[in-house]
């Protein structure tokens, strides 16, 4: 099952993160846009919520959830989905660094290289942000993928009420742990401790669980939710107003946003959009918007090599004003992401799935290949 109106949200989140990494520090923090962008790293949590939701929903057949996930086929599909472009982006990051004499290449050592190639860097604080730094979130996703079949089997045995309560408790406990760790950073903790607090995969599991639980609720009670989607809209508006107030007022709680604090808001947005069958959903399913969502993985993952080259070219030769330079960078990033989607992502995905097809029976497949 594919919910096309959600696809564009991936692109929106990717662009928000790109702007956070490139433009947020130079914005006027007295403006609403500036304050939103300064909180833009929360969009990573949106990716984790959406990932959990989509993996659950895409496993359904005929509107019903299976009792188990075929682990081998699921992990193969996830590998085919993320690793080819991930490895390409890593190579391009190093290439861009060499071409622009940025110096990162000469500081590479075995730990950062091996951990990045194996996608375990988020578990190792000294290496979490080395090389292609957006890759830390892919390291977290790999952890989620490893656990997904087991988590799914456990959720399938729980009633909806118990599942929501249990997920809520895990979310709250995880936030409490994160809050305590952030306070230690404020007291002068080390850089490695900061990386442990922000990037450790286990501390983001709560966000993924919120997404999975939202997917289970949607699959079990979709018809009821569609009939009562106005109540979902009301809840979404309340959560949005609360989030807007926190951002605008720069409330101290904003310091704890990085590890899933906004997960309920993101879950409600995903659920509300999934329940739409009107002009809004029709518009969001426009082929152009779906295409932007399809290339969003490249937009997110290729931002470092593209920004390294474009910022170098601008500082050395072009000398474009800041606004025009930013627009040029975003255009080139989308162009490179589109090219990688057609020439790397899709061909590699087909090759890996075809090459490994004899190893897996078609009867065992429980997860959509398009997830």
C-alpha cells in the first residue's frame, strides 16, 4: 500500500534540513522564518516517524497487516534502497574535498572510514559526524531496519490501546533521558558526549516507534479515522499552534527538540494526510510532487558534496550574492539528486533485487518493494 500524498513531505523535510545546514546561521532570528529554520534539524525526527509509518503500512495486504515480516527479503530491499546512493555520496564527498582542498581527506583515519562505510558511525561518538555528516541518520535508520521485523511482530500481538500506551511511555522515558543528557552538555560536557546525546541510534528509537504505532493505528482503524478526520485536523492544529508558540517564543524546551520531541505532531500530520481523499490529497498526488519526493533521498544525502563544490566555485570565481547563490545551490542539488535517482538509485535497486531474487521465495514477501 502506497500513500502518494505523503511523498512530497519527504522533499519538504529534506529541503528544510538543507536550509538548516546552509542558511540558518545567517538568518535574522527575529523573523518567524529564521526561527523555524533554526529548529529545522527537528525534520530528521519527521523522517524517522515517516519511516516507521511507511514500513508498517507498506507491509499490509488487502488492508490487513501480516503476522510476520519476511526478514531476508525486507533487509535486502532496505539495503537496495539506501546503500548504493549512500556509498556514492560518501565517495563524492571525499572527491569534492580533494578538488576544493578542504582538508578533510587528509584527516581521514581508519575509524571514520570503516565506520562510515559500514553505517555504524552514529554508535561511535568520535566518528558520528565525520565525512558525509548527514549519513549519521542513515546509521540510525539501519538500526531501525534491523529491529523492524521483531518490533512489528510484537506490535501485531498488542491491542491498539496497549500499543499506544506503551509507545507513549517509551517516548516519554526517552525524552527524559535526552533532557538529562542535554543538561550535561550545558554544564560543559565533551564533544563526544554531545555526539552521544544527539546521534546515538537507541535515543531515536522512540521516534521510529511513534511512526510504527501510527501505521498500525491507521491500518486497523483507517475507515473510522477517515470518517472522523476533522478531529484529526483539530488535534493537528492544536499541536501546530503549540509548536509554533515554542518556536516563536524560543522557549527553553526547544533545546530538547532533536530526539523526537515533535514526534506526536509529525505523527498527527502523517495520519491526517493519509486520511484525505479530497482536493488536497489529489493535489499532493500530482506527478511533479511525487517526483520531488522520489528524489528527496538524494537531496538530503548529496548536500555535502554539492555544497562543497558550489560554495568553492562561488567564493573563487562566481561571487554571486548570498540569495542568488543559495537558489543556485538548491537548483543544482535537485538536479544532481534527480540524475542520481535515474542513474544510480533505480538501476542499483533493480540489480540488487534481481541478483538476489533466487535467494528469496516470492511467497515470503511481506514488505512492498516500493517502500
